[in-house]
């Protein structure tokens, strides 16, 4: 019984995973060194990111509030939108077999 093919695939998968972990570790080390060397730059970039994200959230919430206001105005002006004391009747169908 020859298992060389399966062992080769397992070996290749473990090598690929080890190389991916190595590259990730090197990237993380590089980011750590950059943040240590240039803290003002990264603090500015983080502040800029949060500022832009805040503006995006505020604009989206304003759009939702304005759409809700228009929707409520449209419903208030139409008389067909709501009727008092409306009863819905359904006919009961009896089938004789």
C-alpha cells in the first residue's frame, strides 16, 4: 500500500501554512516597528479614519430621518392610508364531497 501521494499533499499543505504564518508574522513585526518609529503619523491616520467614518454615519442618519419625515408627511396627507372601524370579513367555504 503506497501512501506517498497523500503524505506529499499533507507535507505541501503544512509548508504552505507555515509560509503564510511566517509572512503574517513579518508583516506584523513591520507594522509594530513603524508604529513605534512614527506614532504621530499613525495617530493622525487613525483620527482621520474615525473622522471620516463619523461623517459617513451622520450623513446616513440624516438621510434616514429625512426619508422618515417625508414618509410621515405623505401618510398624513392621504385619507386612504388609515380608516377607523374597518372590519374584514372572509367567507367560509364549505365543500361537500
